[in-house]
C-alpha cells in the first residue's frame, strides 16, 4: 500500500495506472455487453499489466540471473593484471553541465573504481559503445575524461574504443591482452548481464574473474512490496532486462560466441 496520501494520489494519476484501470473497466463493460472477444482482449491486457507491474515476478526472474554472483566481498577478490568495466552506464549529454547522463548501470563504473583503488589490478580498462549526437564519441572516453577531471586514480586507464556489443568488447580485449601479456582479467558488469558476458570472454580464451554489481532484481525483491496497489514501470524495465539476457544468451550461443565448454562453466 502507498505510505501516504500524496503517494497514493501520485500512483493513482500515473499514466500506467490510468491505462490499467481503463482496461479493467473496459473488460467489465464488455462482459456486461456480452462482447466476449473484446472482453478477453481487455482482460488479457489487464492481467499482463498486473503481473508485470503489480507483482514481484519481474524482480524474481532478474534475481535468478543475478544469484550466482551475489554476496561477493571486495576484500576477498583475487588480484589480476587488469580490470575491465563493460559499457552501458553512461551517455553523452550536451545539456548536462558535466557533459553526461548516468544510467542504472553506472554501478559498473563505481565498482571498477572501487576495485582499482583497492589495488586489485594496475590497469583499468573501459568498454562501451558509441554515444553523442553524431555517435562518434565512445562511452569509454567519457569515463576516462571523468576519471582525469576528478582525479579518481593514478593507475593506467585504457579504452577499448567503440564496441557494438559484448562480443566486440571481448575481441578488443583479447587483442589488448595479447599485446600486454595479461593472464587474468577482472570482469565487471551488471549481475544480470554477467553470465552471458563471462561466457563470451571465456569463449574468446580470456580467463576472467567475474564481479557483479547493479543487482536490480535482488534489491527489488529485498526492498519492494510483494504486491503493489497500482502497476509500476520498474517491473516492465526489469522484465525487459531479463528477456534481453535470455534472448541474448540464445543468440550468442547460436552465433558461436559462447562455446559449449564456456556455457557449461558459467551455467553453474
């Protein structure tokens, strides 16, 4: 239940809540008019909105992907030659005074900085795709500029350049690993994305120490309500993240970007 009258009103007038209530009213209206097909359509959409917006099902699904990487302690993480932070946490912004906008996955950047400051490696590497209006600036360069401006570390910081996906990040790191003679890499990304990422990097022949962060599903399970009075958009976002990873895993397996051996290792 909403904790205050103000919160109740805010949830009541939210667009998603209005659509949800409209579907319910529409379904009842169509049943009374004996228009069964339309009633089933309205009722089905109302049911889907309820399942993904009012319940913890999306959080539970996402938390299942995160579970193998939960409860890691920074102090017990083994040292490596480099730390790789995958992209997805920041975008360029000409309107923002500091030149960027942070996304949910900014936790990846914070975890990488924490690890390098703890001395877990001597090189910090950033992946990521293109950003900016012309899509010619790399996400990793935004991170590097931020580190320099805020003087976050004296350790070496490198960029993988613009990578379209995790597979390209693995290929770029493989080349850098060969040039530098690295043996082991700490791999940092959102916990729900880590199974697929670990599989890709192991398939590329890179020995990684997987470190998860951004535990959205687990946090929602621990802190959220079992059943909400009104639907919330967060549930749909988590459902999308879960579906993205499930489809992404199958697509990467189909393309051969995750081998059978690597899939066996990470599906523990």
